C-alpha cells in the first residue's frame, strides 16, 4: 500500500528506486537495487523475494520482463502484488495485480515506471509521471524525490504518510552485490516523511562535499579543499563540523586571519573542537604555526 518510482537516469546511467507509504520502515521492504544490474520495487501485499530474486535473474542476463514473468508465474498470490523492475539498459517491467486495493495502477515512460496502490484517487501515478518528465533538469536523486512529492500533492496514500526511502546505485557492475551504492536514505517513521527525506538528501550533499574537501586537504590542495568545504557548509549550515573544516582549510592555505573567526566561533560553542584541532596537529594532518594556534585558543580554556 504505497507509491514508488523505479528509474534509470539516461544522463548518468544511475539506477534508482524511491518510495513513500503509510507503513513503518517502507524502505526495508520495497526498495531493492544492485549496481550495474537494476532496481526493483515490490509492494501491495509485498513479497520481498521479488527484490533479490529479480535482481539475481537480471544479473544472470534475463530482461526485466522475463525476470518478472518468471516470478509471477511461481507466485500463487500474484494478483495481490504490485512490482516494478528496471535494468541497467533502461528496460522495464511492471505488474499491478487485479486484487491490489484500489485505487491502484501504474504508468511507464522513458526508462522509468511509476506505480501506486491504496491511493486516495486514480490520478496519483499520472501526476508522478508528469513530474518526473517535467523535472529532467534536476539531479537524479532530487528528481526521484520530486516525483514522490507530486504523488503526495495529488492525494497520496489514502491512509496518510509515515515513511519514505530512496536507493540509487552505480551503472557500473561490481564483483560484490553490496558495492556501488551511491545513495541510500530512509525515513523510518515521521509525521512528514518527504520533507524529512529532502532534508536528509540536503545533508547528504553537504557531507559529499565535505568528503571531497577531506581528500583535497590530505593531498595538500588547500584552495580546492576550501572551496569544497564552503559548498558543504552552504548545503548544511546547521552542521558545525562542516564549518570547522572550512576553517581548517583556510588555516592550512595560509589564511589564518580568515580562519580565526570561523574556528573561534565554533570553539566557543563546543570546546571539544579545540582538542580535535590539537589532535590533528599532533598526527601531522594539519601544520599551523604556533602563533596562529595561540591566537585561535586565546582565552578559550
């Protein structure tokens, strides 16, 4: 009893699935994906085995249509299932059983399919299709989330809302099934799961830039590091740690005058960052001069 989108991004080749439902921890049941193989959404009296088995069949060379057909044929309760699959080539398969609770239906497009059941009306999957098609300029994760928002705006699950999830994998095939996960976020239980999912995605963007900043910093690329941490802070200004690393990048690039107010503001809020800074200097990750450190720590003990 949920709505979801399964898609392959034609620009990047990334494969993903996103879902929202009035059900606790919907992402642990509905969303399945494997890098270089495909993605599956299994819902409506959900049989979880459609996820891993569908991916196994596609990994073995079956098309989504062949994989889904084989699983439905072996399932005595197939008319209660709603399942969608996409593979790494963008091929699709989707099934809405005759015994799915109304309103239930699906719609397909270019390398994507939207499906829903137990909805407040029969316009939900059409609204999702229009949103996904219209928002082609968005990054793939943001585009999937916008599609879920369109479903909610059109009426959504007749029972309301509770949880949401998004899972995106790489187009590249990896030797192990757990590799190649680009993004996985879950809102297990929340009064507003989609705004919360968007917030988590925004924070994820911030931490992605922070990780790039870390890499630049450890390689001595101070300007690039500073730029990356600035972008991280812009995405998530409420996370003090991202501002801290921006300050460290300024310090390491020889701009102590600019670093000092940034870092001291964080030190005043939480003195534990002073010890973090001392520890980084101790292991040689940062190499500020003593005069700069004295200014940073003055009157903060």
